[in-house]
């Protein structure tokens, strides 16, 4: 078995410290990617929310148009639709 000396322990600790530094750097990159994904997700959620708002406005407009058409149909003489 090899003799354990202070120099050997020092070299092993330097090696471990280098590995820990690399891991910290990797973890920092992963954190930045997670933040980027989170921001993208929030943007997509905002876009979906805006789409629901637009659809609700279109639904309201369509409902008003349908109500006007029904009122106009009742006011006009009732005759069957003839596309020719």
C-alpha cells in the first residue's frame, strides 16, 4: 500500500477542488437555462391569455351580430330563403 503523505493528500484535495469548481460552473449554466425556460413559459402563458381575451371579444361581437340579425328577421316579412 502506498504511503500517505501530506503531498499526496494535497494533490488529491486539489483534484477534488477542481472537480467541484467544474460542477459549480455546470450548475450555474443549468440555472441560467432554467431561468430562460421559465421566462419563455411566462411569455407563452401571456400569449395564451391574450388569445383568450381576443376570442372573448370576438364571441361578444358575434353574439351582438346574431342578436341584431334575429331582430331584423322578426321585423322583415317572413319568407323562405331563396339563393337564386
